[in-house]
C-alpha cells in the first residue's frame, strides 16, 4: 500500500520533559515555553513544574500531558465538583477565582491593546440560572443518563450535582432523574432544560414520541411537588405549557416576561451589574435618543427607556421583538420602538437607520457586528457601548470605531461564566 507524506503530520515523542508554567490561558491551560514556542498543558497553573510528554508538536505551538506534578501553586484549589476533569462544562475549578480573573483580564488586554479598567463579577458558585441536560437511555444497563457532555467527546457524564448551577436548580437534579427514569417513555427522551425565573423554576422536556397518560401524570406530579413550571416539547419548534406560571425576571427593577426558549443572560448577578454599568457609561440624558442593536427582548432597551427621551431596539428574532413590545407595555414605557430586522443585511435600507441617535449600545452574538459598524459611524453618536461574548470579533469591530476617531474610555472584563473558558467584555467608546 502506498504511503504519502503529509506536511501537517508531526511525529511526537514519548520522551518525558520537565517544564515550568508561567501563565494561564483563558481556557484554563497552563502555558510554558519549549524550544522557543508556547507549550499548553491542561491541569497546570503558573509557578507549577511537572514532568510531561508531548501529545502534539506543531510549528507554532505544542501540547503536553502531565505525568507527574512536582509542586503546587499557592493558587491551586480543590475542585468543588466531583465530575471536574471529566465533564466538559468547567475548565478552571482547579484555579482560584482571582487567578481565573487575572488570566482572562490579561488575555482581553492583549487582544484589545488597552488596559482593563474593571472586572464585573458576582458570586462564582451557584450562578447559572439556566442549563440544558442531555438524556440518554442505556439499553444494556436499562439506566437513563442525565448530564452534560464529556470534555472533547459526545458521551454523557451522568450527574446528580453541579455547584455552578443555581442552588434551587441543583437541588432538583436527584428527584428529576428519578422521575424521568421511572417514565415508560424514558427511551424517547432527548434533553431537559432547567431555568430559574424570578417567580419559580421551570423545566422543558424534549421527547420524541407521544407521552403515555401515566408518564404525563408523573411529570405533572413532579412539577407540583417541586413547584416547577412544566413545558413539553414534542418537536423542536413546539412548546406545550402544562403547568405553572409564565416566567419572568427583573432588569434594573423592571419585570421582563420571557418564553422558556428565549435568550436570557445565564448569570443574573453579573447581568444586573452589567446593565447598571452600561447605563452609567452611556450617561443617558432626558433628551437623548438611544439605539440598542441586537436588543433581544429588551434587557438593556427597557432600562434605557427609563432615562432617555426615546429608545429604538433592533433585533433579528421576531419572537423576541414581540416579547420586547409586550414588556414595554407591561412596564408602561411608551418611548420605546422595536424593529425586526436582519442586521447582517444592508442596514441603510432599514427604517430605524434613517434617524439620528445620541448614544448607541450593541450586544451581538459571537460573530460580532461587522454589518453595522460603518453605519454606527455615520450616525456619529457621542458614546457607544459594545457588549461582547467574543473578544476576537470585538477587537475586529473596535478597529472600525478607532479609525473613525473614537477612543476607548472604559474596558471591562465580565466574569459571566466563572470556572470556564468563556471571556466576555464591555467597552465604552467616546467620540473626541
């Protein structure tokens, strides 16, 4: 059989080498130097040395696996979760929260080429008010698995606790597993979503076959016993409300109702501080006209409307636009207009774009907002606040504002997802 050489294929050695880590990347990997290039090692922290073997050796970087750790960093923590290292949800429970924040702060600083002025954080444990747990019935053992995916694998880690989940949601896990395992249709379950609204928890159960009446009765009994609103999803686009009240949460003191599948910020504590900071940075005046792009159902839009003369929110998901309008009416805010528009298309043709704005806020998805940056510059607002869940696209979009004469006045790292590799941030641009 013929064999062909590939330039991308590099043979790694099983030779054991000793390295010392001097940095921590945002994903919780220790960073050392080896033959003049970065060497990434899972599980090591700055100031720790270890005997490792190389698992990957590329031209620009290498990866290694720990064989023996020779010392412990003073910032090493005992992970609170018994599944840490197997479950793919968290990557940094072995590092102190202070170290996690410093490493993310440094990474953001490098990418933005600007000093990070603030770290906006809240409690590092019990912060997740939303989780989606996979369900998988094992015919051999006749057991139902409920949990999260393994790191770098599709297998499920069967869990009964999760210390980053809001305590009310974590407390439901054992009883929820028992309930789902007892269903006749356990083989036809896809996943279960848990959300902690301000009024009560809720669950959405995805099932791929019609539930027998007895199963539905068991689920309703669970919902009443544990005060959990119950929704069933026989198809991905269908949602059947079985029991409980419609969910809502507060943003800057306003009550926002939402559908269980609507996007809401997972970390309520950081969200409250983030909204308050955005209002402060924009310095909204009573006669200001403010634009909120990628506005969702009004997480920022409605608090802005409490201070401004007029606020315009633009969002690409029609259900969120409708929910934003409902929430504005419920909170007696009549100076808000919501538009359903695709902000990746030519925005100059869209109705909202034909008016002037004093201040602009945008909170795009990971892809960023390349389609609107040029138009924001044309609108010439005095202040722009950009909320980002991806520092790479934030850095790219920021260049357009900087080249147009705006300057970064404040840069904050949002510790929205402690113990994970997610790096979120918020920037204030001011036109000089």
